[in-house]
C-alpha cells in the first residue's frame, strides 16, 4: 500500500492504495504529507481514489487490537485527517471505486462531493455491528453531511449501500461505471480549479464549524 499524488492538468489525483487501504500509521503519515503538498502549491482541486476492490476499509483494527492503549492518540489522528479533508481549502471529490466501510466511508463523506461506482462496492457504517460506537466528532461529521433520515438508517442499522442506493440516500452525488469513474470525478472538479483557497477554506470552516470542532475534540 502506497499513497501517491500526481497531477492531471491542474487537478491533484490522490491514490490512496491498492489493498484494503486501512488507516495504518504509515498510511496516515503518507496522507498527511500528500495533503501538505496539495495545499502548498497553486490553487487546485482534489480527486481521491483507491485501486481495486476497496476504496478504504477504515480503521486498522488488527493494530488496535494489539495496541489498545493507543486508541486515543490513534483516533485523534484519524479525526484530524477527517477534519482536514472536511475543511480543505480546495474543491474535493472522492471517487469511490469499491468498498468504503467505517472510517473509510467517513473519509469519502468528508469530501465536498462523491461519485461511486454503480455496479460494485458498498458504502457502509458498520459500527453498530462491530461494537465500536461513533466518537462525538465522527457522529458530527456524518450528521453534517447527511439528512437526519439517512443518518439514522446508516448509523443505527449498519446498512450496506450500493451505488444506486447511496445516490438515492444522498450519501453520494453521482454514480458511474468503473471505466468512467475517474473521468466523471475529474469533470466535476476541473471547472472549480482556481477558487481562492483562503476564501474557500474560510467558507468550509464556517459551514462545518461544529463538525470540525467535534473532530478536534476528544475521541470519547
């Protein structure tokens, strides 16, 4: 698994890996470095995508099981990444190429827009079934980006949403065939390149102030 950042025209393309793309410490390091590069350059837009079966399977549960005393600092890093994406001062879109579970679904939700593969993959918040309650910040993120009805259905039932169902529920903004996914994502944000980062960042920080504050707070 390697996070890579390339540019196509003026759009940054962030490839987050080709396996389950769980939030390992190394993965978090690479994501933070990539986002540093995105905001340090000329005004751009960001497309985030995985490769293969998974967009992201979320938290590194195997590592957490072996290191339970590290939950608070680990969860804090995850929440800071989500908050950063939520308020990133460039237009962002997640191209959900496959399964997006738990924090992986939240990673997609933290983007401005989402396009999901229409024929394969599920977006799911399974915390109720794996006995990991949402942190206050994660709850605030989901509630900020979904309707109350969708939040209840997604957060309390562990329902798996395929592309068409995710679109109907408002969890994604559009769907596309696998071979069109990147093109659709690219076309959605290319016209937005050039937005003033300071202004856009302030707008997002104001829009999502409660969610960003929750993500910056305690993970319990």
